[in-house]
C-alpha cells in the first residue's frame, strides 16, 4: 500500500503528540502534583462544564466514531443517523433520575453506591463486569487508529498498536483527570478538523454538496425511514431509538468513566448542564461523520477499494480516501491521522484513569482495610493508582491484537457496550427504583443477564452482514494500483462459486437479532430475574441483610439511595402516615448523615405493596 505521509504530515502529527503529552506533564507537576486521589482521579472537583462536556463526548465517541460511523454510511446507508434521537431522549433520564444519586454519594467509584444499597458482593461483581467491558473496549479503541496509520503511512498494524498503546499508557500514567479533560478538548478539536477536512476536500472535488447527495441517492445510501418491526433487521427506527437509548444510558447514566467525569464539576446543576451540552456536541460529530461517509462514497462509487484489493477491511476506507484525495496537500494527511490518533488517546486515557479508580476504590482499599485494619491514607493512594493505570495499559495493548478479529469497529464496540452495559444498567435501576430488590436476588440477575447477553452477543454462527452494492466498473483513476489487485486463483474461484449461500432463516433466531437490541435484552433479563428472585427470596425469608435502612429496627429508610421521584414518593407517604394519626417522630434520625427519612415499621406494613 502506498504511503502519502510527507515531512509536513509528520510535523503536524508529532506536534499533536507533543501538545497532548505536554498538557499531561504540565498537570503532573502543577497544583498538588496529584498527591491525593481527589486531585488525580477527580480533578479537585473544580472543573468548568465546557471541558467536561467535550470529554464526555471524546471518551466513547472517538476513533470508533471517525472510522466506524463514516464506514457505516458508506457500507449500509444513512439509517444509523436516527440514533441521535435516542441521545436526546436519554439525556434527561440520565441527568435527573440517576446523576443526583451519584452526586449525593460523592464517592470516586460509582460502584460504591451498590455496596451502600445492596452490599460488598454486589459492588465487587459490578466493578468486575465494568473492568471486563472497558478492557475489551480499549482494545477496539487502539485497534481503530492502527487501521488508519496502516492505510495512510504504510506502518504495519502490529507496530501501530505497540506505538499507540505505549504512548497511551505513558500519557495516562503520568496525567491525572485534569490533564485528561483538557487534552480531550484539544483532541476533540482535532477530531472535528479531521472530519471537516474530509468533507471539504470531497466537496471541492465533487463540485459541491449536491453531487455527493445525488450520488448517495443513486447508490441507495439514503435510507432513513425504516420503521420495520422485525428485530432481526440490523438498523430500524425502533432498534436505533430504543436500543440506542439503553446503550446511551448504560454509558452516560451509570458507567464509571462518565460518572467520574461528571463528578469533577462543583455541583449537581453544573454536572447536569455538562450532560445537556454533551448532546449537541455528540450529535454534531455524529451527523458530520455520517456525511463524510457519503462524501467518501461519491469518490469511490465506481471503484470500491476493498473489491479492488487496496485495503483489507472496510474500516480503512476513510484513511485510504485521505491518501487518494489529500496526499498532494502537505499537512492534511498528518492532520487526519492526528485526529484519529488523538481520539484514541482521549478514549484510552479516560478508560485507564477510570479503571485505576475502580481498582483502587473497589479492590485495593477494601483489601488494605482487611489486612491492615485501617483505611489506606489518601496521600498513599495516588501511586498505586498510577501503577494500575500502567498495568491496564499493557493489558490494553494485548487485547488490541485480539480486536482484529472482532469485525467492524463500530458494531464491535456497540456490541461490547450492549452485552455488558445492559445488565449493569439494570443493576443500578434495581437499586434506585425498587425497594424490594436485595443482594442475593440482584447478583443472580446480573450473572444470568451477563451470561445471556454474552451468548446472544458473541454466539456463532451468525448470518453474514448484507451490505449495499459496490462497483468496480471504472478504476481508471486508480490505475496505479491495478498491479496489486487481488485475484482469486481459478480453483478457489470455482469452489466459491459452488457454495450456495445459506438463507438467514437457517441460522438460530437469537443470533440473527440486531446488535442494537443486545443492551435492551440484557437489561430486561437482568431486571426481571433480579427482581423476581428478590421477591422469591423475601417470600422464603432468605433475602439476607437489608441495606436500605439507617437503623437496626428498620424504622428509617435512607431515601438518598433512591432516584429523586422514588425518594419524594417515600417522603410523601411518611407525611401522609403522620397526618393520619401516626405516632412516629417525623424528625430525622440522629445518626442519619445522608438525608434519610424515618418511616415507621407500621407504615412499612401499611405500604407493603409498594416498589
């Protein structure tokens, strides 16, 4: 594969690395020099909403978006843009039903909530599931820019993964949360610059936006009104809106990476504003990247590079476009690769920072407490956090090599989020919206839900994806590459022609479901099994210890453990009980430091049917 990387491209690329690393080094040696976990993992809780909003977007929608979404529109059409509606529907749910609970807790780990609500075992199970989720995703996040570097610079994927993973690990280890947030802003600008460089360049060559749109229409790429109720259809309004909403909530409502970012601002109102501001930023990048896929289709409408043999996977289409269309413009290929590369840096640094926080708070501190019989001093917490960030970086590099076998980067990443995020989202929902759920029940639900999700998410065999048509009728413009065109040997071609494609109905039905439903199904299975098992255990008197009360007599509920509407409902029932002649003192429990409200045992019996 030809390389178009020149001197100016390397200058731009290296400048991006220097600026990114420089921000990390600056915050490593400024302020309190990351001596405490609050400074290293929560940026001293004094961040403004703008960098946090950009970081929320960059944490999960980085290199995967730039390569995956453009390729999605190039390969399958524009139906995927409907997912942006789900972002708008899910934002108020995350901001007003889930975020207030985490903000009142003010713990570094989101999974500390689960210990307060259910017990230590639930916290450990959830943090282990999150760790699995993020390790898998980091592999995709590093693999995606390795594809771009191979296409644009000719550098082998293996070397790219080692270079990217090594720099990410170094940067994440020395840079705390404040450095991550500010580099996310810088890297987000580069991401937008990379996408708009592609769009502008394509529009100039096409003679405007109109020809791009017309070519997409003629090629069958403009699909938006697919309302099919069939759950096996890959993308429809229903799967993208409902499935996208559950995936978004599993990321922005209860995921450690995002909750940790939202806790870096001074108060709840600021965190909610940051979450609202994230929506238009996220959607702007999504729409822009979607259109870039159509722009690239215009360029390759008569000569698909995969069929011609110039690339090995379709996720390399956008980087190849940079080679073909921008190769003669000094610095632009470097700008594009910088955008892809910096997007990966922001994602992996965010993941490593959050994994270090979870490991410290959920594993190391409890272990230290058990062995030393005293809590780990805060001034001694920063170093083990950095060591764990380094270790996870090495794991990330290893997983990146496996990621080459996961298929398209967009679908692979959303599958990972769906199969693990759905059950975890259900676990937090059981805690915040039900009173009867207990630890034994929800852990059973989590295990069953995870098992079910992993089965339907990664079970084999699956029907091959049905892409739109691609043409190689006129490759004269790319004649210099004809000598590398892949040709199947005659014997192999004959064998292929003799194979009769299997009908989709021959595959197991659950393996034919759209990947957008994985999060929804994982949520429903976990919630149903968890709540049902809790009721059965309660009926049998085997539900174990209750964590929702502030006293041993079970007179005072800790309403801070519940979503605001549920907490208000509890308080209203308490007020009604008193008005109806209840003899309980309505004042707060003397040991209630969390804003809990006292509810008499008689009131509990009276309202036994609730939740």
